[in-house]
C-alpha cells in the first residue's frame, strides 16, 4: 500500500458519493449503467494511452473487433444481478465501511485465488479459462474477455460474494465496484498506473503458473512472481 493507493482510495470514496446519491434517487438499474459506463470509458482511455506509449505497442491486440462481442456479452450478463441488489441505506458509517471493504478484499482474494488456480490445473475448468488467456499481452478492455462460465466463476462469484456475505449500503457497493473495475481494467492494460493491488496479473498472462490472486494467497502459497 503506497501513498498513491491511499490517494486514489480517498478519491474513489468521495467520487462515489454523488454517484450513489444519484442512483439512490433514480433506480438500482443505474448501478448496471454505471459499471457499463465506467468499464467502457476507462478501458477506452487505457487503449488511447497504450497506443501513444511506444513501448506498449506490443500490448495492443486487435480487440476492437470480434473480441468485443464477448466482452460486452459478459458485461450484459451482469444485468441479471440487478434484481438481487438489495440495499437499505445510502451510506455506511466510516468504521462499518472500512470493515466491510476489508471483508470483501479477504473473501475476493481467497475465492479468486483458489478458483483461478484450480481453473489452470483442472482440465475441465481450463477448457473455459483458456479463452481469457488468448491474450498473452492483454489490453485494458480485455479484462472481462472470458468464456461466460469462466466469467461467472472467476469474476462475478469472487467479487460479489463479499457484499452478499457482509452486507452493503449503496455507497459501499458503488465504491467496491469502482475499485474492482479499476483494478480489472488497469491490471490488464500495459499501464503502470499507481492504483492497483493486482500488479502482477500481466506476468500471469505470460507465465500462467504464477500470480493467481492479488493480495495474500500468492504470498502464502509462494506463487508470487514480480519479474
Ligand atoms: Zn489465468
Ligand atoms: Zn487476466
């Protein structure tokens, strides 16, 4: 956790307050609209940056073609989670907010690490997960380029289980989704952006047998690789 991470976490905290208020007074369907706009806008910005940084040219894949259909099919699938969004309050007190986010991080790191690692070693699961590995040097927008079954197992399940288990206010949910989307998109881009804990996911795409998670489990299981 460096100073930049803290600055961005503060920024996300305050940025998501007006967004949460707007969604609170409109309709929960706008949670879906928000993640759609955030993912699209952020990955488009990443692509533009990657295009203009010569050392990252090799990371640019022809993703703005047929591949985008799968990206947006997965994105559209998240609309089915909207009926299950069930918040009663707009904000959490700061202490509850922090405890919940820590809980989400522990649950998501654990589930993501083990489901992801198992997806590499189990031949039935690899059949689905290998789709995501078509890109050895992915681009931001390919963060959710995955077989829909793999997307449910390694994305939706690990990152939505925390809120389902520990509860959420609308603001806590929006903050969490913002953090998850930023991490997913940035960790698949070639950009060395200071806010992400999934710093070595790019190496996972090259070597495939390291960096299955993002916080703790890679260190515990000695699967962390920084080179
Ligand atoms: Zn993988
Ligand atoms: Zn990936």
